[in-house]
C-alpha cells in the first residue's frame, strides 16, 4: 500500500499516469494492482500465454514481487563480483602497486558504504522500479533524472557484450583452439534462458552464483594466509615465510601519483552493480523487512571480498609480474592474480577452480546487466522518458521488450571477432568506465535533498523506518569522494600512468562518460524544460509506502533495551 492520494485517472487498465516517479500512482490496496496468473507455468514464464500483456488492474505497471530476503542478502554481498574484481585487480596492481590498489579500493569502499545506506533509506520509503533514476528525477531535477536513467541503461547495455567476451576468454584458458564465437553463443543462450524465468530466474541465479563466489573467496583467503606464512607446497613459491617482501621489492607503489589515480576507475568498475540491491528492493515482497538486512551485508562484502582479498593479492603477486604487464586486456584471465596465486603456489587444480569461479562471476554480471538495464528502461518508459512499447510487462512479470533490447546488445560481443573488434570494444568500455560514478553521486545527492525536503515539510527522523547509518553526513562524504575520484580520473585522462600527455583519443577513452551524460541531460532539458527543484517543490508524501509502525516501534524498543555490544553487532549484521 502507498500513502498517496489517488491521482486523476480514467480508470483504463492500460493507462498509466505520467509524472514524477512515485508521485502519481493511485492508492494500491489489496486486490488492486497487478494481477498474477493462477497457472504455475504462466507465472514462471514457461508457456506462450506468459508473454501476453499483464492485467494491471487499477494501479500502475507492476513488476514481479517474488524476490525473497535470502535473494536480496546474497545480491548485496556478492551480486556484482565479476571480472572487475577477479581479473581487473591484476592490471590495477601492475599500474599502481599493492599499496595504491588497497588504498583506492578502500576509498571506493567507503564511498559505496554510504551510497548503499542512502539508497536503502530511500528504497524502503519509495520502493519504485527503476530506483535511483526515479530518485534523481524526484529530488534533484527531472532533466538530470532523465540523464541518469539513460546513462544507467547504457552502462548495462555495454556491460552485457563485454562480459560475454570475457566468458569466451575464460574458457580459452582451458582450450584456446575453439573459436571464441562458439562460447559467446553458448553463454548468450544461457543468459536468455535465465531471463525467461524473469525476476525469480535472476534472483535464483544470483543467489547460487553469489554463494559460489563467497565460498571461493573464503577458500582463497585461507589458502593465501597459509602461503603468506610459508605453508605452501615445496615446489611452489610459498614454501617459506613470504610476509610483506613484495611491498619492499618491487615496492608498494608504481607510477607515482599517476598510478595511484589510475586505479580508481578499475575500483569503480569492480563495485559497479552494488546498487542493484536497491533496484531489486522494488521486486521484494516486503522491502521494509528484507532490505535493511541486505544493506548491512555490504559492510561484509567490502571488508571480506575487497579489503582482505586484495591485501593477500598484494602480498603474494609481484606488481611487475610478466603476466600482469603482458596482459592483452582487462579480460585476460591469465592475468588474474587469483589464478596466478594457485599457479605460483604449485597447487594443482586451484588455478582452474578460480578460473571456473571467474567464469561463473562473469556470466552472473551479464545476467545482472540485462536485469538492471531492462528494469530502468521500463521505469523510463512509464514516466514518458522512453518509447511506450517498453512499458509492456507480461503475465509473468517480465518487462518483455526492455529485456529483449538489452539482450540484443549482447550481440555486440561478436564484433570482437572482427579485426577492428578490440578497438571498438575499447570505446564501448570507455562508455561504461565512469558511468557508475554518476549514478552513485546522484544517489547521495538525492538522499541529501530528500532529508532537506523531509524536514521542510515538518517530518521528523523518527518517521523514517530505516535510516542511513551516517545520515546526510555520510551522503556528503560519499558525494565528495565521487567528485574527487572524477577529478583524479580527469587528471589520468590527461596524464596517463605510462608518462607523457594523452592525445584526444586517449583522453576520451578515459573520460567519454562525462560528455555522454551531459548530452543526455541536454536532451532531457530540451524535452521536458525542467530544472533544479527547489525544496518546497519536492513532494515527500505522495507515493510513500505505508509501514507497520506498531511492529517497527516495538522492534526499536527491543533494540534500545539491548546492551551496547549487541546494538553494535546489530548495525553490521
């Protein structure tokens, strides 16, 4: 149920009110809204009848609400771990050294911690499909929201073919003789099959893939700890105490300040998709109950996966390793430090196990790309910012045409088979490199603006069921770090780590996302003729989801009665 007053409507089941996201939907009570099919096969997208248009009842377009708390928890803790972390960390290590790698990932981790908590607060209040784009439209500027929505769709549309290409490279680690197009086709078909099952297909695939990634990372860190202490096999590198020798020779830093700044974009790419937990909240049965617990898992994801994992990588793999320096690209699995540790330790089969984990991770990101891009595109269409055909939601809850468009972008993976393919892919990657930073900055600014408007309209913090742990100060810190990372990347775009000054091509390969976002904003402004929203123009009441305050207050009283140590544990678990 939402606490808005009904907007004007003709009552037609196919009509949707066009306005600012989350404002203009009618009150949805039990028995209204989307009507789910009774047939099991239709609900799960397994027959032709499931592709027919869903009956929306008296409400707005509704996606499926079949996601469970366990899905959200695993999406939060491991959902977007992919090539950026397992493979990209190798090139980052070679560019900046182990100290820069650790510091940069820690800075991005602090940024993401505040971003996800800010997103969690907004998503529990307004669990709207298309999440962060709609918050930018509602709390900042509709033109900027337009830009953020299309930027996010473009980011994932480019990621899908990129990840399919890395899939083929992962398999080539075992068998380089088979044409990569064969593996691209196989994994492309797999992604299509997962998306046939809609929200539940994505949720289950992410749950089990995240379980594997989490388990593999824990196994890696146990083995890495043993290797650092000198417990590796006699035939390997780590048969005697290894310690921190690589921080002294070849050294903790490479390429000076340029190398330090250059790693930020790799770290940002590695964290891309963390925000999907907020997008998925709109398709959870009870966001207010499921989302806070999932948001807390991000702390463990940052600590466990990134900080501890990369600490061991920096201790065990030299930054001047020939495999890292001679990598053919960010998708070169042979340059993954996680694979190299098993190889150098003399652990037969461990490098193959980690390569399998990388393969699963990359396929997982491809599935996430279709999910995230299609849901945002549907939200854009619902608000009149994209062609109306993309508002189509079928009887199993899939935004059919939006999914089809994102899947169509996957065909770009075959371009890499052509002679000019790698060059084209460099430009595609340039589009997605910084795109996530704009999304994260917008989430923080949306939270700051929401809190300001919330107080302006006479509300108190006690009326917010789930509050960001750092409040608006955390969002200010997150926004500041986004700006600083953008400045650092601008510096690297001009002065690359290898030395010298970049030409126009080199600059735009590093900073193409900025002019693209500004172009989207200009189109949105010329189309909608809207600007920065004043505080009094921001509506924080209509479209807000009602909560069971009796249950919430009882829980708060229970937490208040706990001893200090238990309250602290409750914050991070």
